[in-house]
């Protein structure tokens, strides 16, 4: 399908189908303000999910916008587990917000929507740098605003830590006083045990197969895009763990667990603080990956990051209603919650 935008400016919508074109897409993602590793094909391949890449290209066959249409664990078009941000992304040339650029983005989104209308189960979390969902609203989609906290790693470490909440600072000092130490590259069995314990404490079990998450972590570590951290007691007991995926733009806190049976106050906070230091010169941002759960939200908020909004956008129809119901039932059956 082609769409004209003024004289000598023709856009075409197409699916990327060949592996050779994935290199072009991944390069586009890396340069896009809305791009992250979550939209790169190699990451999706590691997740072992089904996906398609829908693009808008110009007359020079350059990608100017696109979206990954991935399927989740119940085979509907929605974010797979451990894939935080998807949604529409634009070329780096469109980073400014002039009237001309915004108008072009509207046309591009409208063009994408002509194809997205075919997907009844469309339901995605968009990247925080996607700011204007108006064309989706015009076409009958629904939006929910969600939040995460992000730390700008471009400032000095002292400034970052000065924004920590008083209680967080106090807890970290307590962990240091009790000789808690933080290490990286935690062995998988120990790491998984703490993560699973955390879910069991909440009345469910880990929402992923052990072998699947082991393969996921191993492959990302081989790509140099994942680090595990652990806080140990003076006696060598593993107290808490976290797993963080990252690209050049940001680190993403995807997994975090605490062994409350062997808890030392401040151990988890000390570990998170160390992880922030670790990524200080490796990424531009530290993304806490968001949580709408009160206790977790407060814990993350107290590290002083900026409150950042992002969108969940979906097609408000009966199919998505039944899909959401089925998803809840699936979670209850598989994970006990």
C-alpha cells in the first residue's frame, strides 16, 4: 500500500520478511528515540516468540517508522513476558516536535493503523518516548497511562545518590554495617531460587519455565546484554538478587527478588545502588521497569528517579475483553494467581 505526502514524497507500508532485512530494522531500532532492545529481532528470537515487523518506508526504501507485532504466551498480539516496550517507533530524524514533524507522524500512524485494524487482539505497552496517541484515539483504540522511574546516568554519581530517600540511605548504611557484599554473575540455580521464593511468598510461582528463563539469561549474557547481581550476608547467604537487561540507551530492571527468611535490612537497596553504579558509564538511563504495586512502587521511587509515563494502547472490542479474561484465567491456572 502506498500513501502520498506532498510532492515527491511517497510512503509505503510493508512487512519485513527476509532475515537480511532484519539488520536494517535492528539498525533503525538502535537509532530511534523509541527504540530499545525489546524491539530488536535477536531479542525476540531469544524469547522464542512469534512476531512480524511492520514498517513504513519512503521512496528511497528507508524505514521511517515501524512496529513489532509480537505474540505473547497465550498467542495474542501483546507484549510477551520480559518484553517491556513495543509499539510504534520513528526514525531518528523525527525526534523534534515541530508542527511539520508531528503532522508527518500523524500520517504515518494513520497508515500503520490501516494494517493494525486487522489485528483484533492488538494490545501493547509503548516506549516512554512515544508521546502522542491521538491518531489511535481517532480510530477507536483505548489508552491507559502507566508509570516507571528512570535515573539519568549522565549526571555524576554523587548527584544521583543525593536524591535517594532518607530511609533508603539509612537502610543501605545498615547493610554496609552488617558487611553485606554485592557480586555480579550469580549462578543460575541460586538466582532462580530467590526469584521463585519471591513469587511463592506472593501466593504464586515464577511466571516462566525454569529452563526457559535459564536459556534467556544465558543467551543475553553471551550477547553482553544482561547482568545478574546478588547481595550476600557476612556468612555467605544469598539475600537478594536482580537481573538487568541493557542496551546503550538504558538498563532495564526486569527481575528482582528477596529471601525474607534470611533478610538483612537494606541488602536489596544496597544491591540496587551497586547496579546503578555498574551502569553509570555503560548506559544513558536506568529504568526501574515500572510497577503499579504499592510496596514495589514505593521502593523504586525512593531511589530518586524521574517519574516517567508510558502508554498501554489496545483495541477496545469484545475480542480483547475475552482475551484479557482468558489471560487472567491462564495466570491463575499456571501460576496460582
